[in-house]
C-alpha cells in the first residue's frame, strides 16, 4: 500500500507539472490530456470534487472537436464524476 501511495504521489507531481507547462504554452489539447489524467487519478483516490473542478473548465473551453478521443474521454470522466 505504501508503494502505491508513493507511486500515486509521483504521478500526481508529474501530472501537475505537465498541466502547468501546457498552460504556460497555451496548449489546450495538452492541457486537456494532463487534466484528464490527473482528474482520473484524483477520482481513483476519492477526490471526486477536486477532479471535476479541475477538468470541467478545461473541457468547457472547447467549442469543437467533440468527436476526438481526448474530448470523448474527458466527457466520459466528467459524466462519471457527476454521478
């Protein structure tokens, strides 16, 4: 259990860094991927509200491309977090 927690902390750290870099570069697609991955991790850790609060505004920025895999995955995760 300790190894899993350490692994998750490391994953969270790198995903937060990825999110920060994507935002600095104004790379919305990369921001969406990082936010989706981090939100998925947080959901699995029981942080459902934080996960939704992170992902919803990033997803909401998009106005097209909803048939792409990245947006479909983000939407599915948001739907899961809403239930």
